[in-house]
């Protein structure tokens, strides 16, 4: 094994290790926070249940155990990839989450796709006409997009397309037509963030020496921007796209409420308001895992695009 | 960049604009096509009804849930021993008649020839299995009403005795929803609990078709139901938590009937064409619990003054859009034991000030009113009404989960001196609303009264209706006189729907859709 590949293995191992530490911390903090936040028994039983009935249910669910015992049970379950059973749904947490994950993933990926399709041309177009009417127009739209909350965009889109024009459904899930409004709603903020960042990093690149050289070699402005500028300008954008995926998951919580989309966002809200401890733990842990994985992917992509960034760094 | 860069720039823009258009046109056409499919689905010839409610079932196992959103769906799949008709009368369903054999035994005679959706016959063994499964700690059932039931004895194929360890006069009433649900023993033992919850089999008016969690649950008419097939052929429940989204779904023909709305939300839906709002009397009763050991509230005159100060008719009119009824004490109208001769407080502000002055608070006092943030408007309005007699009640709003945790905690002052509470006494018996907050040993009681405790014992431990009526009458008089609560209102059941839908809930508000009809326009 060469020195270089050994270094890469070491680096990869340390990244995975730190990811595991992050996951462990997330699991512990969530475990403690949900227990501070309240007692699930009062949500499970009607208020006229007697104290004996509450005690009996607590014993059946293992909620009468000392905190340390519950924590040990929880961790030993995690090692076996067992997230426990949801208190409300009477099903394993992993199954409840698995039922909902595809809907959120579909929504987030579609939104990210829409965001990139709109933001990349918009960012390039604005950068190439810096200070001109087109740039100002695009920047105004970006400002609007970034400052408009998703629930408002969602309701306006529903009013126009579902209530007035009646071309798209207002809620539900199942067909492509159900996906359009929530995905667009979710994409709006990301379009603004990505386009703005691409524009400013392109502007940095456009004034650099190699761009002048490319123009001097006879490349047209578009060719120069696309083949030389874009690659260099994409580094910060990739970071942001990675982070945006997190924002999309967070934004999905609001969007899913407005469009009654059966995803993880709505599930998380329900789990928190029901004090469904195992389910809250499961969803938070999943979100943490998604963030960790995205960060790893961003790291790797970086080094693939920019040879100056090495994995061992 | 100089002027020379501009011409190629424009060319590019035009080209990219064309490319964009190339993408956009098919997209628009596609969306047109897709919405076409959507409308086809809605306009099928089958008589179908799509109902939204804010929540969805926790589970489809009827014995592992104890909340109305779950029951609202499951009552259509599963049948119960007794039932409530649209006029709130207790009526036979799977049980034909019933009577107490002695103080600790209720005998039920069962309907013959009933079959579950899978063909399994219903008989006395079914009742024994169902109720004993509910009581089994392994089931961890959140259904609490059958707390005194110990076992079920099969007398013959169609007769059972339900045995209790203390007299329970309202066993038949308790079997009209949650606890009275019958499950198929052989099927359950064959497929197991988990598979049963995935695909429930009951003997109710509708059969389970499919369930996509958080999206919709579809049922179809059971043509072999003992009461004849229901009027609608297809029944779909959709959980839509947000009232604005529910309205949009109604306007874009995705649901026909919205349920579970508070008056405030229903008000937003008023005035839209093709949408009707109907409200029906409800049993859910709101009240303020007063801590009778609080230094100020321990004085009966202060508590009476608060009852005069909270002008309930005005509250109903101003905050609840008139969609509630004033309730004189803690026993709602339509409940067994409600005494018509007891009038609500006269809401006399001068009398309130007089009582406060007599108690030593001529300028009023300061206190705290705690409520769940779901009831924010009502709590604020009550605080405003109290201010008119000088009582300054700071409103403390809590997250609903925190609220219910404190409501049921050991500390009976966890919600402060005054809190706003509501309870749905779906058994329609006077005992329902007072069972957990009057007798001193109950979890939410903040009152110590020998007289009240004795009256609760009389109505709870006797199976003689006349004896109970008398106890309830005395209890209502005592409640009004001692005022350990501020008595508020019974909220209406509000429906928002298209004109095609014809359905009336009883006061429990349960979504029993057996008699619902959908007319063609």
C-alpha cells in the first residue's frame, strides 16, 4: 500500500469515526431533551384515566424504569439498529419512518432539482450582466424569493393553481401533479440562495487572470464562463447545495404541513406534539445522519473537483 | 468587458429563452393532462364521500387507541354492542337488550346472524374475547372506561354477563364506542396483532380497503351489514391538520366534508360559493377549574363572583361565533341526570362586585388563568370579562402536551389557581364530566366537600336510575351554590361541506357515517 493510499484510508477512517461521535452525541442529547420536554403518558391516556391505569401503562411501556436503564436500553438497541417502538403508532419506529421517508426524499430531491435548474442559469445570467437591468431584475427576484416564507408561498400557489385555476391538487400525494406545488414551494428559497451565491462567486472568478487569458485565447464570453469560470465558481456553491439539502429537509416541515404531504416533516411535528419519545429520537437521529452523510459527500466532491483539496487535508 | 461583448450575449439569451420555452410548454401541457386524470377520479359514478379531520388514527387496532380521531374512523369498520342514534338515544347494535342481573353483573342478549367481514360469525365467545383482550395488560389499551370490569361470562351462544368488581351503572353507555368494539377472535389469533392493525377486519357498515398513512384511508360499503348496506359506497378519510389546507381541498374537489373545526377556523370558510357550514349541538364541555385551597379562591363568595363576571352568552357570541351553548353546571344537556330546573348564573356584574367586596376584595385581585394555547382566544376573552369586576387574570398559555402533562400530574396546582379545561363526556351520562374532578380522591379534584363526595358515591355506585337522577339533581344544586368551577359552555360540532353531503352527527360528534348520504347535484 502506497503512502498516499494509506493516508487516504487513515483520513477516511477518522472521518467515519468523527461521524459516529456526532451520531452518538445527537442520540444522547435527543434522549435527554425529549424526556425533559414532557411525559408521554398524559398524551396517551385520556385525562380521566386513574393514576393506577397510568402506572400500569407506564410499566407496560417501560417508562417506569430509571433514566439510566432506559438510556442503556436505548443505546443497546441502537447498536442493533433497533430504534424501539413508537408509543402512538404501535409499530417499530424504523417502520414508521420508512413509510414516510420516500415522500420527503422525493420532495427534497425534486425541489433541489428545480432549484438547480432555475438557479444556475439565473446566477450565470446575472453575473454576466453585472450592474445592468437584467442583473438588477434577477437580484430583485432573488431577494423576494429569499425573504418570502415557504408557508406563504405555498398558500398563494394553492390559491392560484388549486382553488382558482383548478389545475393542480391542493393536498395529498400519489401522482406527479401532487408533487408540483410542494416541490416548487420548497425550491423557492433554495433558488434564491444558490443563484445569489453562484453570481457572487462567478464575479470573483470573472475578474481573475485565467479568465482574461481564456478571453485572450479567443473564447467567447459564454464559452469562457461555462468551461473555465463555472468549475472554479462551483466550489462554494457545492457547499451550499449540500447545506441546502438540510434546509430543504427543515423547510419540508412547513411545506408538508401546508400541502398535507405525508413525509417526515409532518411525522416529526406529530411525534413532538404527542411526546412520542422513541419516534422523536428516531427522526432526529435520522436527520443527524443525513447531515453527516451530506457533509461527507461534500468533502469528497470537493477533492474531486478541486485537485488542490486533498482528502488527507 | 467592452461593448463588443454585448451582441453575442443577446444571441445567447434568445437561444436560452427558446430552450426554456421548449421545457416549459410540455410541462404546462403535462400538468393539464395530469389534472385531467384527477377530475376523472372525482367524478366516478360510485357514491363516494371524502371526509377530512385534523388527525388520523394512531393505529387501526380499535383496542389500542383511545382518542376520537382514531375512533371516528374505526367506528365505521367495527361495530359496538350498543350505539347512539342521531337523536342521542342509546340503541341496540350487536346487543339487542341489556339489564343488570345484580349490582355487579350486566346481562346482554346478542344479535344473531352477524358475521365479520371475513365471514367469521359473531357470538358470545366474541364478546368474551374482545372485552378480555381489552383488559389484558399485554394489550396496553389506552381505553380506560371499563376499569371496573373483571371478566365476561358466556351464558349461552347469544347471552353474556359482564362482571364488575364494583357497581357500574353505565356499562351499556360505555359500550357504545371504544370499549364496546368487537374484534374477530379466530382471525386475530390467526394473523396476529400487527397484521390485524395493518388490515382490520370488523363487522361494521364499512369494510377496510386500503390505508396510506398520512394521506388517506379508504373504506367500502359492507353489503352484508345487519342493518342493511350504508347509503354511500365508498368512504375515504383524509387527515388535514391545517384548516386553510382543508378549505383549499374542499374548493378544489378533493374532499366533500370537513370536520373537527373550531368556530374560529369555520368562520374563515364562510362566504365561499358552493360551501355550506352546518353546526350541531355538541357534548364537549368547557369550564374553569378553581383551586379551592387558593387563599383568595377558598372563599365561596369569590368563586360565585367569578361565575357572575364571566358572561358566557357574550363569550359565545363574540369569540365562538354563537356556536356553543351555555351550560348551567358541570352536567351537560343531553346527559343523563341533567336538571333543567337549574338556571345558569345570571351574570350580574353588580352582584359580582358586591360578593367580592363582602369577601374583602372590593377592588378585585390578581390571579393567573392557565390554558392550552389551542384555547388562546377563549382564555384571553375570559380574562377580559373578569377585568370588568377588577379581577386581573394574567393568561398563561401552554403547549398542549405540557398542559395535559400538568393536568394529570400529582400536583393538583400544577396549572395554577385557575385553568381552562374541556371534556367530552361521550357516554352521555352525568358521571362522565364530574368523575375525575369532584370527589377529593380523583386526580383533577381541587375541592374538599363531604357532601359532594357522598353524592358522587350515590350516583356512581347505584344501578337504580331514579336514585342516580336524585343524586345528580342534588349535585348540580351543590355545584352551583359552592361554585368550585366557573361553568362555561358546550361547543357545537361544526361541519363544512359541499351541498351534496347530507349527514348529521349526534352530540358526541363521532363520525359515524352509516347514514350519511351524498346527493347528485
